[in-house]
C-alpha cells in the first residue's frame, strides 16, 4: 500500500466498458511528514474521496481483489480514506 494525497481527477468520455461509472483520481505519494512526492498514479476511487484528502492506494494485482475491481483493467485503487496516522522516529 502507498500513502498518498488526491491532487486531481481524470475525465474520460471514451473508455473500456469495465471502467464506465468509475471515478478516476490522480494521487501523489506522500512521505510520513505529509510532504507530496513526485510519483503519482491514476487510481479508481472505491471509497468516495475528494481532492486534498489523504488515502491508501493499492497497486497491481492487489487493486483487482475487491468486488468492484475484479476482472477489470485496473492497476491502482483507492481502498481507504486516511483520517490520521502515527509513527515513531528512532
């Protein structure tokens, strides 16, 4: 899983029939301090989040393990909205 922040959305009027009705969001990875990193993915939103929210994203075959994504051409999926997180620095 990747910790990320939603920074935008993708609108596509022509797409595979298995993606019809799926909201596509642009998510940039963030570090533990919440700073946005360079890498990004376009992910299917499974939980109803919006721009600016922190999320957990799964990629690859893990993104196709939910009832909504099984057997669909999806490589990244938002599976959780992050309300808060804690960590320890050694």
